[in-house]
C-alpha cells in the first residue's frame, strides 16, 4: 500500500512545479502570448466572416458568355446575391481553355472573388503544361462540386466495317479490327474528350488516331461527313444528333446509366468494365481567402445548388447536380488528377 505524502514533501513538490512554470514563462513569453491570442484571433475571424461581404462578389469564368460554364455561373448569381445582400457580378476572362480565368482567381486578394471552373482547370492543368502560372492544388481552394455529366461515345449511323444496327459490343469488335485506320475527333489536345478517349483505347484495346478540331460542332460535322469514326461528346449535343437520326450513341462514360441520357447504355454494359469518366464544374476560391469566408460561401453555394429551382435549371443545361462540400470536391479533384494524370504520363500528352 503506498505511503501517504507528508505535508513537507507536498510543499516541496508544489514549490518545484511553481518554479518550473515561472521558468517556462520567462523562457518562452512568445509561446504563452500566442496561446492566449489564439481564441481572440479565432473569434475575430468568425466575426469578420459574419460581416462579410462588404462589397460586390465577383465570379470569374474562363470562357465566353453563353458557354456552359458562363450559364452555370449566371444561374448562381441571382440567388447568391439575395443570400449575401450584395450584387454578384459575372466576369469573363477568356483564353487558354479556362486557365486565364483560373489564374485570375488564384491571384485575387480582395476576398470577394471566386471562380466557376471546369474539371481540367482544377486537376490536370499543370500536368499538361508546366508553364501554367498557377498550381491547381496549391492556389485554389475547393468550395463545391456543382454538377457532373458523362460524355457519350458517338459514331456515324453507317460506316464501313460496321454492320447496320450493330450493338455496342460489335462496334468495339469493328474498332479493334480497324486498328489505326479509324480516327476520333475532339475539341483539342489535352481536353477531357482527348484524354478520355486515350483512356478508352487502353481499356478496350482499340487504336483510332486523334484528330483535334476547334470545337464539338466541327467534330459532329466531321463525323457526318465521314472523316471521323467516333468521338466522345457532351450528352446534349450527342442526343440532338441521335434524335435527328444523323449519329448513333454507343454508350455513356459514367459507371452506370446517366439520368441525363437514360436510354443510352453505359460503356460498362458494352463490356468495358469499370470505365467511369465524367466532366464536371465547380466553384473555387483563392487559397488565400480566409477559411471562415470559404466555409460561409461553400455552405451557401451547396444549398443553392441543391434547391429545386437551380437543380432544374442545371439539369436543363446538361448537369446532374452534386452540390458537395469542399471535402467532397477535394476528393473528386484527387481522384481525377490521379486517373487523368496517369493517362497523360502514359501517352505523353502535352497541351499545344
């Protein structure tokens, strides 16, 4: 059984502890001051976030007015303005596949600027072109993944070597037999359509040759003219051509069938097991924006995205709504950077 401490030994122990605390305080007054300041600093940051915004909020879009990213940004501008009590201005900074706009967001220091990005701007921009002046993973803070969409593997209604009314599996058999005699089109080197088809080539053992075009309308026209045998296209454009009987849909690139194109089978159903590739858009802030303001914006944007009115508008624009947390978007960025970055390295793809 332990012996009880004597009053004299207890007094000596207390004296020693007091001496140690005095010595620590003398040796590290800065550390004690920092510990005392932290709660005050945290309270000040929270108060500042509650008072924010103090002027109009700017949404930078790296694409022209009327494009899909621009329409999405403008869909959010009015409800965001009502929620914040300040005007919300959409500004188009066009060029370099959206990277000029993304760079402007990354460098903004007014705490009142965010950006509407496509997935390439937040994942593989630096991998495709090391000269891109911002680092997606370091300079941009994820706010919310807004919407996702598969691409549709599209082909001419009739083409040599492909029997009429053939199914998706037979299409891939014909593509394998054709080797490099087939070509596929995209709206440019380094686009998701390009990298996605290179991924599909590696997963399905087909080998069509890449032909870049200025945009998807030119890709569709080239397929109609017989210059191309296949292409990954956005659902809205692909379905319009399919309904008109001008092109045929082979499959969607999502893991399963998509609500955006429910009548089109997935590529997994066509035998390309585990194939899962989507385009997406998201809101991001400069990484220097204070965390409480980022959190406030992320919560508002996610709530707006999931509202019935905005959800319906985004669906009409060709997006299946996500409206995730910053953590959800960060996980998507990590997964897509790994997937697409692996294809870039394997195929040696460099942006032009």
